[in-house]
C-alpha cells in the first residue's frame, strides 16, 4: 500500500487510509479477514491514504487487502486523526520538519493512546512505533524516539515518557500499584566480580616470578599474564586498595600496561560489548544527533568549528563528538553541602563540570602536571580520567590517568575504552 500511494502528499495518504478503514469496519467481519474489493467499491487513490501493509491485484483486477498483523491496535496514523494530530501533520507539510515542542506533543498523544487502551510498553513496541513515526515524518530520526541498548535499559522519548507517566499516575493513586514478587538475580555480564571465585591455575609460581622479577618482553608478559589470570584475580579480590594492587602487580605501571587490563577485563566480562567495534557508524549517528539537538552556545561554536575544517583528523572528530555528548545529556545532579554556619547550599553541576570530569584539555605538559598536583592536594580519590594535551580540534597527546599511572594511547576512543575497563 505504501508503494501504491508513496508519490502522493501525506494528507492524501492519510485520507486514503481513513476511507479504507471506514470501509473495513462496515464490510469486513471477523470470519472473513481477507475480503476482495471489486473495482466498483474502490475509492479513488487521489483522495485516499495507506494503513494497510500490502494491496495485491488478482487476475480479475480486484484488490485484496491484507490487514497488518504485527500490532493492529497501534497505528500512529490512526492516532493522529485527532485535532492535535491534524495540526502536527499540517505543520510538517508546511515546514518538512517538526521542532522539539511538537515532537514532545506527538509522543504525549501516542502515550495517552497506549494508556487508554491499557497496552504495556515494550522494547519491540517502541521500535515499531518509532518506525511508523519515521515513515510518516521522513525527516525525523528514529533514535529520537527509541534507542535499543542490549546491555542497558532501553532509551528514547517513547519508552521514557510512558514509564514516567505511569509512575506519576501510580504515585497519585489514579492507577493501582500491582505488587509482584520478583527474584533479584545478578546479571551474568556485569555481576559484582568480587563475589566470584576463579579456579586458580596449577604450577604458576615460576610464571609469577617471571612476571614480578624478570624483564619480559611485552608479548611474553601478555602470555604469562593470561596464564595466571585466575590466580591473580583471586589475589586482587583480597586487596583493600588500588595502591595495594599496583604495588603487588607492578606490571600495570608499564607504558602498555592497559593491555594487561584488557586481559583481566575480558576474563571478568567475556560477554561485554566491544566499545571499539563498528565505531565509525556509531560516531556518524551520534554526530548527526548532535547537529540537530545541541543548544548550548559554546558547544554549538565548537561543533561549527569542526564542520569548517575540510579534513579533520579522526582524533579531532572523536574528541569533539564525545565532549559534546555532555551538552546533549545535560547533567541534572545536585549536591547539597553545608557551610561552617550550618547553612544548606545546593550545587547544580553545569555542562562544563560534566565535561571536565570526563576529559581535561591542557595546553602544555607542565600545565597537565600542575592540574594533577592540584587534584592530589584536595586529598580526595581521583577517578580515572582522560587528559589531552592540546585542544578538542587539535589533540596532540592522549593520556589516561589512573592512580599515578599515565597510559599514553593513540586514539580518543581507545582512551574511553581503557577508562571504562579500569
């Protein structure tokens, strides 16, 4: 059906769908879901629209309608038959795009329909609705409405709006809370590894001595490290601080020590997704979202500066993209402190605060050393962070700082990967 009327304006398509559905309601019975419509009953395509998956022409030139079976209760085009829905469609026809306020209204209309029909939101349903929205409004990004993440809770306007609305309705008493007993199970991929016991390898003392006391080449060290991984992880569990671990296993301090962290991490989380895998496609998608969504003035200037460079290096693209993610995912955390007089102070973190906890840019090496010294003077634990000598557009050196250790890596993405694994 979409192929039949795809060249007609959106309003004509919606009108077509409306008339076909009106005909279905009056003619199609439950026992006869597939009914042939003869040419005498066909509504002219110039005044009709599509809600059916497919229309076939048989030998007698009659049209066979196949009703969509995936989720017949949810048709975004049907939901937009309301007054507000018609206004959204008219706006799109005039501007060929919709703004954030209209996007929010569109999501609210759809979620109201789901709650009215008592339809439970699921990942597959959010994906299906997002696909329908993108078909109706081709300029829209599907990622605005549904983002499927295999390792974490799904994201997107549809999923979040549904559960936020349901939580509000339940807290106000408009919807009764259903008490259910659920077994709390640990994730196979991300369970607390300190509760695991690894079967130690046999006869590893000689290899351990080579790790601790011999000057092995890096390939040899990696082989020895892999051969003793279970034994070492059991020993690391007994440590009370990071300093104690590094003192016992000094190989972590080597310039390429992050490769040893890779070995340990892969044993701890064998099913973890690869951050480095297929990153170019992911980076391209993120960059497109940043282009349309960022509102912070300084962040937009940085994005425009990157676009003005004819052939930016990969590290510049990676640095700017991940740095500007903090402008898209605006921090909402607030910290409550008390001064010496007992008065309460509320600190709200800014986009810049969020960016500085992720990556710090320094003009020179001496400036970087001064920054680290200032962090130590606060007598607070220093979380692993990325330190870049240069600017977002011209990164010269990329360093991962971890408890007095400085790992020099070659790409921003690799630095993020190392920070995540630490």
